[in-house]
C-alpha cells in the first residue's frame, strides 16, 4: 500500500518541479530591480540642486512607477495561482527595472 502512495507523491513532485524552479527565478529579477532603483535614487540625491525641481519630480514619478510595479511583481510571486503568476512577476519586475533605467537616463540628461 505504501509503494503506490510513494510513487504517486514522487510523480506529483516531479510535475511541480518546473513551477517551483520558475519561482526561484523571481528573486533574481527583484534584486536587480531593487539595485537599479537604489542606484538612481542615490544619484538623484547626489545631484542635489543641479536638477531643476520640475525634472526632479519627473524622475521621482518614474521611480514611483518602478516601485509600484515591483510591489505588484512581489505580490504575484508571493501569492501565485500557477506558472502564469510567476511569469507576470518576472515581467513586472523587468518592467520596473526599465522604469528605473529610464529615470536614470532622464536624470543624466537634466543635470544629474
């Protein structure tokens, strides 16, 4: 009786392996995004008054968008319904990193 149960449990574990492997990829994307947000935030702080207030507000808006997308990505990762949610988490994290990069590019162009 125990052998069929063990074989069934093993089969289920094998089927779930790709799902959990995708879940381990999400934190790498989160870390890269957090590092980019931190880099641009630090550069904005270091730029100080060299960046006009209107441009500073635009850089902040891009960084806020990045943070919002990252929070959504973490939500999809922490409460997944399946592979789709992990895929969305990665997509949102990568999009958030792109927003942070755009903030950095804008900062460089306006005096940062």
